[in-house]
């Protein structure tokens, strides 16, 4: 099973910023639309933002529009999530995975060819 690796999480105060990274060491990401997903304590995993394989199109959950920016650098085999103006409700474990771009949900490849990674924990707290 293939797996992506997330990094960049941490503890931040409300209003702060973090940049998450999603990378792979054994295969190239540029074939895949990629999504960032998060799971808050006691809640289901939800789509946060997705980006097409080329990086030309992006989409965002309403709750993060205007605050988060997804991007990718295919030369570095990395997808990023810049998170600004963080709120308490942004707390959770953030995962990246191949995505079905239009709905920003995990691709059918997840569970078949891909496993979820360990995620990176984001804690927004004063």
C-alpha cells in the first residue's frame, strides 16, 4: 500500500498560522489530485481542501475559505496547506490523500492502493 506523509502540525494560538506539507518518497504525486482532510475530536473525517494534479484548480470547505490555501510543487513532490487565522475549531489531525477533486472526498484509491498516513496534529488553543 502506498502512503503519503504529513508534517508541519503543532500547537498554535487562535489567529496564528501553520503550513502543512504532504509528500511521498517512493512515488510521484503529480498524477493525483490531492486533498487535505481533518478529523476533529469526536467527529468524522472531513474534506478541507483539494487541488488538481496540475495545481490549476483548487476548492475549499466553507469553513476555511479565505483562511487556508492549498498549493503544490510537483518538482518537490509536495502538496502544502497554508493555514492562517486559525480558529479553535481547526483543531484536529490533518491527513492528505488522493482525492476525487470535484467533491473533495477521498479517492476510491484510498483503501485500495493507498492507506491513510499517520496525519499531523494541529492544536489551536489559547
